[in-house]
């Protein structure tokens, strides 16, 4: 991780769960992290606990469903913190809806955050990395549901797996484009199994939530350790996909 000390990272969805854990781990490793989310006050609270660390956490309010918010945030970061070396596209969403009789607005919002916002953030980060000749790293928070549809106690994942299958395809498409354009930028998809976070609140059925919480489950810190691992690999090593499951997971 030494080569990232003093460099700038963006973590989306940094206000809680996996995003907060990743932000904390990067700051402890000496990285200057800009945590972006709508609930910026939670990032501000986290930053106060990290004042004695070698890196720094900058809270920044941003609604990633709005492209202009993303563009404004990336401009501010470049001008006030520095050019971006690491992007952790962590923000994700599910909704308590269904494919049988669900609300199209819920489906649309899942794709806006899990796919469209991810692509826009990728594009803006790559522009900055290429303009500054940075061998950067883009990390996309995927899911085991991006590789197959888990057989849930109640089938209620609706369009969420489709949005994560898109992340799997986007990872490879982006890798090919970065290679074709002769950049040294890496892209990694990290696919966790079940993680104990606020995300479980997006599931529609209380019985399902309670059932999942009794199963083997990962902690957000398990995922932040994985992020540090892929970032610590050498310049000739490209970890494109990393799947992390709790020991004994039933899916």
C-alpha cells in the first residue's frame, strides 16, 4: 500500500456499512479519502474519529443519481484535494419490490444507482487519471448476485441481480477499453456474499431479513480488507474479480 500514501481516493456510498469501513481502512493506510453520499453528516462523524491517522477523510455531499452532482463533486475534488488515483464505486441499492407487480420507479432507481451512476463515476475518474498520467485503480462493488441469482427463502430480489450482472459485464468491457487505450489503470470487481449492513433493510420481507441474519454473514471490515489486498498488488498484477463469501454460506 506504500505507493498509495498521500494519494486521493473516492469512495461512493461512504456514509455507512461497507463504504464507511473502506474509507476508514484507506485513511488508516495513509490515503486521502473523499467520502461521498447524501447523508454527509455520517461521514463527518466518521472523519472525527480518524484525526490521528496518517490519511484524511473529506466528507462531501453528493446525490449520485444526478449527473451534475457527480461532475461537480469530481471537479471539486481535483481542484481542492488532488487528482484521483483510486475510485471505489461502492454505492448500491435494492428496493422492496417485485417483478410480478412491482413499481417501475423502484426498478428505475436501482439501475440509476447500481449501473448508471457507476458508469458516470468510472468515466470521470478515468478522465482525470489519463489527464494526469496516473496508473490508477477502479474498484466496483459487485455481489455474488452478479454471477447467479441466489435461491432466497422468498424470491424477492427483483431487478437487483440484473443490475449486478451488468457490473460483471461492465468490468470486463472496461478492462478491454483500458487495455485498448494503453492505460495502466486497473479495474476490479469485488463480489461479496451476505454482509451485515443497512443494505438488508432494502429487502421487502421481515421473515427473510431475520432468516438471513441467522446465516453465516460477513462484516463490512472483511470487504475493506479485500480492497486493501487488491490495491496492494504489484503493477503487473491485475485482480479482475474477487469473490468473498462467509464460511458456510448456504446460497
